[in-house]
C-alpha cells in the first residue's frame, strides 16, 4: 500500500508521537490540541485551527457541518 504524501505523513505522526510521549494519557482533548499546535509550530508543519467544512449528500449541503480540530496544510 502506497502512502500519499509519505514524508509529510511521517512528519505529522512524529509530532503526534512527541506530544503523546511527553504528556501521556488522561488529559482532555483541548490539552492535546494546544500541545500539538505548539509541536506543529516547532516542526514547521502548517495548519489551520478549527476548520469548518460543509458536508454534501446527493448534491445538497447538509445542515450539519464537520468541525476539524486541526487541519494540516500539505502543498
């Protein structure tokens, strides 16, 4: 199986692992979000915080929206 954006994927996963290894388990999502944002900045990973996306079904926009905590930008 080929990984799309292999280098970028490894870099993102590495940032996540750094946060997990340092903080461990048991915190609220907001703590991990803040720590991961700091790690993304350190690692030079561009991202958007709290990106809202519309969801389409059968050509129509649904009322519900998808809220992404962190949306990583890949060139």
